[in-house]
């Protein structure tokens, strides 16, 4: 089914036969295009890697095979179209040849168009289921993590406020400590000066008393 899928993607962008591939399998593009979401269909298709192309190919192959309607229909039509492509390059001639072959088995133009519509409805239903599953996963995986981010941001804000308060408290404490240290130094200096003065005065008094004692002893 890869050729069919590639042709479907080719409605948005042309695949060059010898277009260089990156290690991931996608056509060589601007590296920035691989890092950021691409908005246009053409850019989105160009961003599909060979691995993703194979994954989607297998998905739609299983989907079509599991939904294959009885008898020849659109599913058998495009499979035969792919098979004969190398032998009948002209698409119009190939369509005529494939239809002629399958019409022998009972395929009519009306049935071909009707079953093509049915397979389109199958793909659209699969798309709706895929989008629902993607939305559910986003709710589980993405929204849950977004809530965790919000909780962490709140926690960071609270801790930052707490750090700011603690920083202010530390600054106030440091300022108070410096004031007290200055007061301690001032008091120590006063006490030391007062003590020295007292010692000098006291020694003078003792010396005077001793001198008086000597004078009294020698005079009386």
C-alpha cells in the first residue's frame, strides 16, 4: 500500500525519485523545520520520515484488509493498479485495463465508485477514532504534566517569596549584629579606660596613704 499512500501524500507535495534522505528517512530539509511544528500540509508531508510513512502504511493496509468488502471493489482495484504500474505507466490506460479485468469478476462502475465512498467513510471513521484517542492521551499525558508544571511554578513562587523573606531577615539580623558589635566595642573601650583610670587613682591613693604612714611614724 506504500505506493498508494505515497500517491495520496503526493497530492500535497511531490516526491522526487532521487531526493536525498536524512538518517531518519525524511527528505533533506532545513534543520529548524524538524524542531518546530509545521503548519501547512506541504510542510507537514515533507516532515514525515520513512519510518512514520511505513507505520502509517501498515496501519491503513490493516484497516483496509480488515474492512475489505466481499467481491471485487475499490480495494482490489487500487491494489491491481499498483501491481500494473510498472508495466502500464500511463494511468488512464492502466485504469481502463484494471477495470476491464475486474469487470469480468462482476465489478461495475457504480460499485467501484460506491465502494470507494465506503472506504472513504472507513478512513474518516478511523480518523475520528484516532483524534479521540489522541485527545484522550493529551488529557492524560499532556494536561497532567501541565498541571504538574503549574504546581511546581506555584511551589517555586512560594519558595522564592520565602527566600526573599529570609534574605530580608538575614539582612536585618546582620545590620543588628553590626550595631551590637559596635556597641560592645564601645562599652569595652569605656570599661577598659575606666578601669585603667581607677587603677591609676587607686594606686595614687595607696601611695599617698603609705607616704603619710611613713611621715607619721617618723614625725611622732
